[in-house]
C-alpha cells in the first residue's frame, strides 16, 4: 500500500544556518556523535522557543571517511541520519562545520594506527579548514585533525594521558593545559565528553549569535545553585504550574469542533484573546492563519474517513465541517494533491461491501 501523505502542522522550516558533517569510522565512539547531535537538537529547540517557527537552526549529517552521507535506515540511528539535513540543498549551498568524535584505541600506538588508516579523512579536514569551516574535535579525534597539517601554531585540549604522545607526534601544536576545552580560531577542541556542551555552545555562537549561545549555556551547563533555588521556590509554591498557551486553547477548541462552521470571534473567545491577537499568534508561531490550520485538521479527519469508511464524499464533507461538497473537494485536493475519490482508491483500508461476511476458502 502506498504511504499516506503527511499533513504538516507548520510550514517548512527555513534553510539551516550551518550544517555539521560528522564522520563515523569503524573505530568511532558513536555515543559521542549522538551526544553531540542531542546538543544540536537542544540548541534548535531553544531557538524555536525564543524566535518561533522561522528561527535559524543547525543541521547535521553523518558521513563516512570519504565524506559520503550515510544512508538512512531503520533502528535508533534513523532519526539522526535524516533529521534536519536538507537533502534538497545543492552542494556548497550551506555553511559547513566538521565534528570529529573520539575513537576507540587501547594506547598511543593504536591511535597512530587509526589515524594512519584514515589519512583520507585528514585530507578532507584540511580542505574544510582551507575553506574556512569550523573544526570541532573530541579527545583523540585531535589526531585526525592535526594530521591534516593545517593546525600548526594552534592549541588543543586533550585528556592528560594523551598529551605526551600528541606532543611527540605534533610538536608544532600547543596544549591548553588545565582547561577542559579550547577555542583557537577555527579549531574548537575538548578533552572529555563531559565538556562536549562547550563545543556546542561555541558553535551556536558562531552560527546563530551571542543571544542564543547565552540561552544554550544557561540550559546546557550544569548549575547546582540554580537547581537548589528551583527546588526551594517550588517547595514554597512560588513556581506555578505551566498554563495552557493561547495557541493550545485555540487548537483544542478547533479539534473539538471540527464539524462546526468556522468563526474567528468564537475561536478567539475560546482562546481568551482578541481576534487580532489570535491571528498574530498563529502567524508568528505557525506562519499561517487559524482557518488554514483548521483546514489541515479537517483534511486529516477526511483522510481517515476515506481510508476506513464507505461514507460518501458529501457525508464526509459534512462530518468535516464543509456544507458544500465542491468546496471540500477543492480544499482536500489543495492539501493532499489529489481528489477525495482518487485518495480513497489509493489508500482505502476497507474491503468492498460485496465481500463483507463472506468466508474466504
């Protein structure tokens, strides 16, 4: 059965401000990459909370050692492979950055062996640095970066047990001793995963600006004093429960009255705001009018009824709030790309009536 079309509740997001390539090698510590992606997700969420649906955002893609994007598939990595990366963007259209997670190696000789096996990736890193792209490394991922030959004179932050070996291999690169992370021009490095949020905050500052970076730092950096203050304020009932938003009240009312005639004043009354305020909220947060959003909800109901019932198109139109079947057909085609009859033909989940209650031999 062909997949049913989706009905986006919000318009497409704007192009991302920056895309991070994350090479995954057979030796890579995949958990580091996933942790970094989670931090990028959090940054995008904060940007959306502050600036609405059209907020700038960070994208990412997982690639192999040659820079070829990994193919999305099933399992827990599926959303990480596909999420937020705009496949329709032409090559070179996006600002780029590279994040090298640490990799598994038992000792310094093993680290050198991994770096030698993946010299092609180091060359790709050099090309990215020549193009002015930010480079982020975690732990021994610094070996792959330094092997590019483009970082002499820079400083890096590494775990203490790697410092001596790294200095022997790359004497022209300095060390940020006593610091868990280092920001030196295009190269941002951190020693251990516990400081990975520092790299994410620095990347947000580079791509999205100081205000969003400050918001990320407030949320991502551990703050035990704030935690205690929040518990105390909650115990003394100074922090009230979160109330419904204007949009939530309006959408709840629309979902409960899909078959009722549309009335902006009545909807605004249910949301406890003026019609003008309600229109502004929908436009700022969803980039569409309440009526457009209602059409999407109604078409979603119509789609289900076309799939699982044998009701006529005029009956479905009435159940979805359209007194005129012709108007329903026109709106349904606009939202789904096909007429109701064609949609039913492609996606019905009911057997023909003539086969009901017939024992199949």
